[in-house]
C-alpha cells in the first residue's frame, strides 16, 4: 500500500462490496470486475478486511493479512464472506441488509515486532494506530487498529487478542509470542 486511495476509489470499493452482498442475497452472480479498466491502486495486490455493522454492533468481519490478489477482488471476496461466512453470525438476511453499514480496511504489509521480554511488549504497541497479529505455534489472531476504540488499554487489548487466538488471556505475559503489526487505511459508508 503505497499510494492512498482517492475518494472515488473508496466509493467504488464500498459500492462493489454492497453490490456483492445484494446480488448474493438474490442468488445472482457476483459483480463483474474488469481489472484492465481499474486504477493502479485497485488493480495492485492488496489485503483488506470488510467489516459489517448493524445498529453499531458487529455483524461480520472477514479479511486477509497478506495480499494475494488485486484489491478490488479482495474486497469483493471478503464482502461476501463477511455477510455469509463469518462463523460467529448466521448468514445475513434480506431484512437486515438495509441497516448494514460497510467498512473497508486496506492493510499495509505486516512487520514482525522484535522484542525479548514479554513485559516489554505493551510499550512497543501504539494504541489506535497498530493492527496487531499474535501467533503461538499454529494459532494466530488479529485485531484491526479500530479495536483499540473498544479496548484502549494495551494489557486488555492483548488479553482479548490471546483469547481470540484460543489461548489463555495472560499468555502474552508468560511467553514470547510471534507479534506483527500493520496499519490500515479505513473508510466506510
């Protein structure tokens, strides 16, 4: 992610996400994307998360941490998955759809955070800025930077992230985990 998205690129991605969900609700094929007609930002490989909220509450959130396809394709895929494949929620219904707000986060490439002592970890994170990935063996979880709004204390943020990973909440205090950080360009309807 080198160049920030323009307002028209953001509008295109939000429209693409909404159209993808709407077509799926009506059992229609996903929207066509003519990559050759898109701007370089939308064509280049990009990692994104699509978050759905309804009445201010999370309704679905799916994404990828590593870029493996064009940003436009990535957003289309994750919009569908956030609406219909997030295991925490039942598939989105037609009745819910008009009340859903779509948020897209375009991620930078994650960077490994080097540290020696678990007690040092809280001082290395920037609340409200860093997205954080924790890894312990095969277990891995992430929180987007927006999660700091609900969990502003670093210790609490890390405890919830350990729990999301399926580990004890205090694991980050007891052993050195794999930690990576990333930043996002976030926009919403």
